[in-house]
């Protein structure tokens, strides 16, 4: 006796890491899920990393929406826009307002691909612009003010440009994962033979490998002081799940209108002590506080 087999029309069982309501098509397009809706080890790690960042960012988005009713986010150096798409899928797509995500990326082919994917998924409040971070600061394709700015592994000075962008756009929140920045190390190397060379401090960066490492550390210290010198509350932590990356430092800044004088003075002191005065145009305080702190430092010297 023959039995007719009923074809299995059930959808494949999804991995436990996939959250309810997430777009399976999106996760496949981002190569997080395989064609048969499975996770491999690499994609599981990648998804864990993105979720970890979302856990930091989502409360900031809720904070802005509670205050304004809408929220705008700019993701600098967006690349394939993993973070932007996951944020939109988990948070923005359920909103019935004018909230918007902007992805900024210099590679036009990635911008075109992300634009096409957003249209296909119906992510209407998501835009991608083929601009550098510096160009985006003056672009009329972005609003005059923005709420949240993210920059993940924006290489070299692009993280500093993202901070400059966020300050000029009066962003309430910044989420930064700094990448390599050789500029400070170059200036340290150039100036250690001058009068500063008499200081024992230069032993910290006498050897080239130490110059690079110390330069990277000082760069992030200066970034934090710069943000504090503009009234931001700054938290620095480590990204869980990014242990195999040398760049796993996370800087979260929230504008609180905090006192600016002390961090402005400290910013100028660090620049002066390490012979980095020429970096003052990049790591700057507000104009009034900068003038006052520069005067204070010159009086102390």
C-alpha cells in the first residue's frame, strides 16, 4: 500500500539568535543567515557584535524620541550598513513618524547597493549618501541638526571628522568605535627631538612601536577631553565580543551641558605637555573656553 507524502511547507526553524519580527531577507542579504536560514560561526559572532552595539544605541534612541517624538541617526563610514540596517529592522521600521537613518559612505557602489536593498525591503526612512565624513558636515542633503551620530572603525582621521560633524550638528548622542589614527603618532615622532626631548616623558614613545601605541592611546584621550570640553558626558568601555580586534574601545558621549572649563584646560595641557600644540585645530574646545584655557596654560608654564 502506497502512502502519499505531504510536502513539508513549514518555514525552516530559525536560530535562537534571530529576534522576533526580524527580516529574514535582510539577514540573508547581509550574509548573516545562509540561504537555508542557518548561522555559521563567523556570522554568529558578527550578529553578536551588532546586537551588543544595538544594546548601547537603543536607549539613546528612546531618550531622544521621549524628548522630541522623532529621532534622526547618522552612521558614518557605513560600509555595507550592517549596523544601520539592523537598527532600522529592530527599531525604526515600527515607528509611525519622521524618524530617519542616514548612512554616509564614500564608496558609491556600496551606497547604490544599500539604497537598492532599503527600497526592496520597504525601509522608506533610510537614506545613503556618497560623501566623506568631512563633506557631510557642509552637505545640504542632511538636516542642520541631528540626534545620534555613530562612527564604527572610521579609519585614520575619519573618527575625528565624525566628532566635528556631530558637534556642528549639535548631536545629543555619539557612539564611536575609534580606528587607527597615525596623525598624533607622527607629530610625537617629529617633535620628540626638540626641547621636549629633555623630558623623561619621551621615553614613553621613544621606540617606534611604542610611538604608535601611545599615539593611539593619546588620540582617544584627546577625543574624550574634546567632547567633555563641549559639555558632553563621556563613557569609555570595551566592546564585548570584539576581543580578537585591537580596536574594541567604545566611546559613548551624551550632551549634558556640563561645565567646560576644566576639560578645556586639561585638553590644552595635554597638547602642550606632549608637544602637540599643532593638533589644536583638530582637538578643539569651544572658542570661549579654548581661549580661556590657553591663557591659563600659558600662565602656568
